[in-house]
C-alpha cells in the first residue's frame, strides 16, 4: 500500500472530521465490517482520505486501500478479490468482459478530477512549456534508443542527457498518457524507469538535471520542492495544470476524471461497503480537497448521485 499522504491531508482530515459526521448518510450505529479497495496509485490518496474521514463516522469499519495500478486493480476486482476498484481511466472492454465471465456486475462512479502532470527537475531552466508534439518525440516508441538528449527534442534545448520516469504498464496513468500523447493506448518507448509508486517517480526526477516524468497533479503539487510542473501546449498556448484549468477544460489533452468501480452484489450484501460508498459520494468534495485532487463539477455531482442511486 502507498501510505504517503499528500502534504496537508492529515491536518485537513482532522479538521474536517467533526463537520463531516453531520453530512454522512444514515447508517446503523456501531457498524462493523471490512471494505477492500485496490487499484490506481494516483487515486489511492483520495480513497485513503475518504477512509480517514469515514473513520470519524464508523470507527469499527476497516477500509483497506491497495495500489496495484488501475489494471492490476481490475484483475483483482474481476477475480472477486476486492469490493472496489479505483481507477484513473475507464474500464477497458476486455476488463469488463473478464468481470462478466466471472459473474461480477459492477457500477462505475465518478469521484474526482485530475490533471495528469508533466514534470522536470527543479533546476531545469529550459523546458518550461512543451508541445504535445515534443512530448511525443520524448515518449514515442520510435524514440527508444534514439532520442537520448534534450537537444533532440528542440535544438534550443541543451545537450543534456534525457532520463525518463513514468508509471508501469498496469497503470491507468500510463494508458491515458500514451493514448493522448502517442495516439495509441500502451504505445510507449520502454527505455525509461517505470514504477507503480508515484513517490519513486518523484525521487527519480528530483535526482537528475535532465530527468522528466509524468503522474497525477496531486503528487506534483505535494512535491513542489522536488519537481517542477511543465506547461503543455496542445495548440492554444502554454497551459499549466491547476484546479481552474482542469475544470474549465483548457488544460488539454491531459485532464481526466477519476473513478471507483463497485461490486454490485457486495454492495447489496455488505452494509459496511454500502455505508462507505454512500459516504464517499456525499463527501467527495471534502475527500478530494484533503488528498489534493479537484472536486466534481455540479454536472459531475449529479452524475455521481445518479450512479449511486442505480446501485440502490
């Protein structure tokens, strides 16, 4: 499990807990039980924050959050090993088919928003903004073993060794980035340093002047002393990821919604699971803030409540 909290999350959770008790959906007093969650390392801090907030309401319910990556989480979910799969992308057709084959019906619920962030070393003074084309040059399969220096990305950049860090192939962040930047999900050079732990990626980028990587905005903001955000130009100028640019749609093409997938049968049979999911939807804004994510828009909130209602 990735136990590192986004900076400030613990204090915000503590400050919010008493307020949130009044917002929690009705549930039996003294509820006990277990809720098992696994999936995206990006989304994990959101679920961990929600679990901490929920603990003020139902302290006897044990909510565990694992980080196998979005793909790894779906494997466990469709094998019936977890109640909830958290994901930084939508479920793939083949993953949904695996669940169907195993007789597992599920409901998708949108819980937050994120801006997938490109970062460089804090001492990098040349890559303040990169175009989608330049990112493609950095990460395309054809660049493997070929594009090894920053001046191959842009002649104005220095002849500095390019070192790349990114999520592994089980990550929904990997799937999303490769599709948006390289045009095909999973299409990427392989001569980079992969990890499902975003903290490892932060450490890698912070250690080398010519390093660059990508992961969720919350991790970049929580580690502002270790990595530097890069603005992205998709044709309308250089836009830096932020709450405002993600929600207004100007940070393209790397803005994305975040999800949880809930096992329908377990929801019906496990009162602790039903209580936690109801709490999560009711308090997604507070949980998002505690974990450094971007809350739902009004329209997305309506959708989340409709998705929850379909579970009931």
